[in-house]
């Protein structure tokens, strides 16, 4: 078991890294991150907590607003916790995506019964490869 000093040092390192990450989230940096191509896609999505301690919580159903290689926008009837990691299951259809793990970066009230959340995927996705076979066939006809 480590000493109190070692414990404090580990916490200080973690806190420093977290502050450094927050400092990098300037409006300009966020704009650059959001500069990738967005696809307006309205698909049903199931949002579940990704961490083991919250995994048993109820699934929240929502609707995607747009999807980009680095993230997506989701509308839900309940607010999601900013900073938490979620497991997103986007219904197969226009896009054929695997289960995605993403951090909720923002959540805002749109109206009394609707919340818009912005997510950043942990791994970027290739949207051209994610199109379903049906969408590809439609574009060829």
C-alpha cells in the first residue's frame, strides 16, 4: 500500500491532466474538431451508460440529428450526464454502424420534453464504409 504522499502525487497528476484537457477545449478548438463533414441522419438510437457500475440503468431511446466521423448529435426526452461515457446503438438503416462508445460533451434543453446531447466517439468512424448495402444499392439505381 502506498504512502499518503504517493497517493496525493497520483491524484495531483490526474487533476493536472484533466485541467490540461479542459484548457484545450477552447471555442476555436471545438470548432476545429467539428469541422469534419456532418451527415444529417435521423435514426433511432439506444443510449446506455458504458461504465460497469451504471450498466443496469434504464436505456434511453433517442434520435440522431447528425453524425460525423468523430461524433454525433442525439435528441432524447431526458437529460444525459455531461462527461459520462455512453454506449450508443444506432439503428441499422441509412448507416450500418457497430456499437459505439462515446463521451457526452454537452447537453442542452431544447424544450420541456427534449434534450440535445453532443457526443465524441472514442474511435473515429468512416461514414462512407458505414453506409448500408440498401443505401449503396439505392445510390446506384
